[in-house]
C-alpha cells in the first residue's frame, strides 16, 4: 500500500520515519511525505505580524504571507494567514499527485494551525475531507508513533467539523 504522510515540520517527519524504518515488519507499506504551507494567526505574538499599507511584516521585515482562504470555511480577513514559502524542498520522496495514494494521513500538529493547514492542502489538491485520516498526537515518542500509525485514525471531516465549531465559538481569535 502507498501511504502519504502530510506534515508541517521536517522534525516530525524524521520522528515518524525513524519508527517506520526501525520496524519494517510492522510497517511494510511504502511511505511518502509531503508538506503543508504554514498557517499562523495575524495576531500570533510569536510571529510579530503587522500589516502596513497592505504589506505584511514579521518582526519588522516584509514576509510572504496572505490571508488564508478556504472553500469549506469562511475565514475573516486578517485572522489566519498562509505562508507563501515553498515547502517542496523538504520532500522525502517525490509527491506529484497526492490523490494517487491508497491512504493519506495528516501528521500535522493537533491545533488550529495544523488542522487549517491540512484543510488547505486537501482543498488545493481536490481531495474530499472524508478520505484522509488525522492522527491526534501530543508527544512524539516511538511508542506513541507506532501506536497511532497502527490504530484507526479519525476521518479528517470529523476533525474539521469540530474545528469549525471551535473557531466560530472563539470568534477566530488567536490561540497564541
């Protein structure tokens, strides 16, 4: 089986691949990796974003972000932002057609940023939200990674519905 793992960060991918390579009999499938574009909130205190004359800045330097736009969710302008940086340089194995895999699993972080980034990835590749799975993880240890990869993962459409409710309840306020 060909399995595509989609992530935000190369460090997370390294942890998953380490477990997969250490236990080839438990994970005999062929794994591929692709990355989402980073999502951050305009008011995220760690990023120091400011908008001046329609140009976005991070800590005083111009940055390549734009308002996040999703077909499946109406996101207020100047709340969640999408990085325009190219993440393809991180590819583990070449991913050209994400919908050509037997299974797609998100290993993005279990927060608003990871879930929104995965939703954008799916929309950009015309993949139905019900098809991929979302691994709900908190701490990356070999035991947790092995367990999460083996167990039935949550369909992303369920995760996304919960996220939409939370964002609407929180009025799209920055979690950080």
